[in-house]
């Protein structure tokens, strides 16, 4: 019985990682200096359909965005979003989850 429980636990843990779908984007942005600035950017990003989570590191100037599977953020889209918000967009990396 203990072996069966252990095997089921391993199977469930393996399947849980398979369910984690989506993509993570990390964008380097200049000019993010205060929590109020970060909040404004976060609101704009969360308006995009499929955005699950936004984290902003003010010290590093890095904005991390996790999106649902099938949602794609583009360089021109992000450049425009940050420019409209008054910040300088530098680069973006994409990592599948």
C-alpha cells in the first residue's frame, strides 16, 4: 500500500509540472524609479488578455510577465507600451514555462 501511494504521488507531481503551460517574458526597462511607476506599468500589462502575473524589480529595471499558453508579447507591442508610459524599453527575452 505504501508503494502504491508513493507511485501515485510521483505521478501526480510529474503531471503537475506538465500542466504549467505558458511563457515568461523578461523586459529590461529604463526609468522605473518608484512603486507608483511600477503600478502604472503593471496595470497596463494586466490589461493584455492572457497575462497571468507581473513582477517588477525596480533596482534592476526588469519587468517579468507570465502569460497563458498561446499568448505572445511582441517587441513592437512592448516598446509602444513602455514608451507610452514614459519609460525606455531596452530588450526582451522569452522563456517557455
